[in-house]
């Protein structure tokens, strides 16, 4: 089991594609959150989620053995390693979080991105971060696996 959550930090004024936010990744083996860390691991959340969607999609479509991701303007990192048997090992900031199937990881990321979509839609229509997010989400939706939202 794995789940992700993306959030925008409050008190930043009107919505902007450069707003800071946080990621939380939880699984059977642990939970890691970018909040309340020293040094601060908050990130430009809209850009970070778009980057995660695009780079993880390429990893899941390919055959690389290891995926490494670091959010925009942060040291918060996610690493996924293909296991010799079946499945993927997921760690965040070098802490093990879960061992899951490719479909489970895809569905968890898609569910979090779909849930976060309401925040993205509050950005101005011409905001490049909104445009990038919507494109990355659409490309990620095309990955195989059962739908996160029927």
C-alpha cells in the first residue's frame, strides 16, 4: 500500500504557479513528509508535481532499474527501484516507505494528482504552471493500469 498527498502552504497571497507546498508519501514501511524539516523541504509544489508526473511516467513506461526524483527548489527526494522479483521499492529521503506493484504506484500518484487538481484550477488560466500541470496529468493518465478514479 502507498499513498501520496500534495498540499499548498497557506498565507502566500493570491494563487501563483510558484507557490510553496509539501508532499507526503505513506506506505506499509513508513511515512515521510516535506513539512517541518530542517532545512525546510517545502517546494514549488505545482512545478514539482508536474515534474513527478512526467518523469515517473517515463520510468514506468521504460525498463530502467532505478528512478530518482527531487522536487523543484527542495532536497525532498523520491527513489524507486525495480525489485529482482516483482514490484518496486519506494524510498523517500532515504527512508523506506513501501514495496508495491507498478500499478499500485501509478494509481496512488494519479489519485493524488487528481485530488490536487482542484488547487491547480485556482491558478489563472494563463499561468504556465497550470498549463504544464494539466499536460503532465493528461500524459500520466494514459499509462496502463486500472483507473484511480472510475
